[in-house]
């Protein structure tokens, strides 16, 4: 029987680099290099396994204390700064609720869920009161000029997810943006002009 408890303080990028070299992500059909992490962190955990031949898998549990970290998704270009709070993890994935963070310098609340065996492998969701110009992606503003007529600040829910593609080994990255538009006005000619 191997039973190990561990605790360390390290830059988050070094910790992620170490994890990539372990068997923890062997069955993961997601490219961990899609994400970049920066800043200091503290990690505690527990590894438990039987030595020799055993049908029981390696058990890993623990928590990661984030201390103002930065997260970047290389595919969508989404950047979250100042992430603070506790992220729990085990061999199947990770979960965190109510993390404090900033998105484009605006305070937001962040939730992170990862389930390595699920169709949706990863989801980061942020919630906050954001000015519309901080939310609408620049490429969408270029393609759809109507969005540049929206102004104001409202409640937004933004999710970045990585999920399976039906009939393929590939994964897709989705950026979903939702708002009830309360507090947002759209400058359209009368009688279409509207304050939500």
C-alpha cells in the first residue's frame, strides 16, 4: 500500500508542467497546452494506491489554492486575471465555485468544472456586471456592426467550454455569452431604439 500526503508552494505554470509528465492526464482527450497558467499557488493532496497487481485504480484527491493567478485559453484568446480561491481536484477532474477574478479589468465570479470522461471535458463560467463593449468579441463587432450600437452595463454569463464532436476524436472550444440585457441600450432609429 502506498499512501502519500503532499503540500507545496510553486508557480502554477511549473505545477501544470509537472502534472503533464505524470499519468494523471493519460486518458485525457484534451490538449493541456491549449491553456496557459501564470502566478503562484499552493497545492495539497493525497495519493493512495495498492502496490503490485491490483484492480483498484490510483486515487488522487486534493485542492489547489489560487493566489491571483492568470488563465489564458490559447484558442479563444480569453484571459482571466487575479483568480483567487480554492479548486478541488481528483483523478476524474476538478471543480471550483465562487472564485474571485477579473475579466478585462472588471471583477467577476468564476466557476470551473472538468470531467475528463464526459462529453464536455471542461467548462469555465464567469458571471458579472460588465459593460457591453467588454463582452462582445472584436471580430463579432467587425462582422456585425449592429453590435457596436449597444452600450451600457448589464449582468452577463460567459462560458468557455471544451466538448466532444459527435463521430470524431476532435474537441471543439465554444464561447457562449448570455445576458437578459437589463441596463443595455441599443441605438437604433425610431421606433426601433430601445433601452432594455
